């Protein structure tokens, strides 16, 4: 079953599999504003124990240009 709708699930699962295997993952997108931030937030919610609000706050502190679009945030909030 997809936690966030199936749009983000494959990326989140891939990140977690690589983390467990001892690997590192660089999450990026064309502008490094919305898509990459959303994937990082999705992972933080599913595997990091963060709430949506806390994950957004943490990502924004780490990368001030992060600004996930409202559609993505609504999908994560389900």
C-alpha cells in the first residue's frame, strides 16, 4: 500500500533501501526547490519519525530555497 499516494513511494523506498545498505543518496531536481524537497520530506515522515510540519521546517532550515508546491504537500498530508 502506498503511504503518500504512489507518486512518491518508489523514491522513498529506494532511498531507504540504499540507506540500510550503508549507501548515501543525493536528492535533487532541476531547480532544487519543490520536487527534491518533497521527496526528502516524504522520507523524513515515513522513516524519520517527523510530522509533515516538522519535516518541512527542517528541510527549509537546511535549504532556504526549498518550497514544495501545495499539491505535493496536500498529497503528503493524506
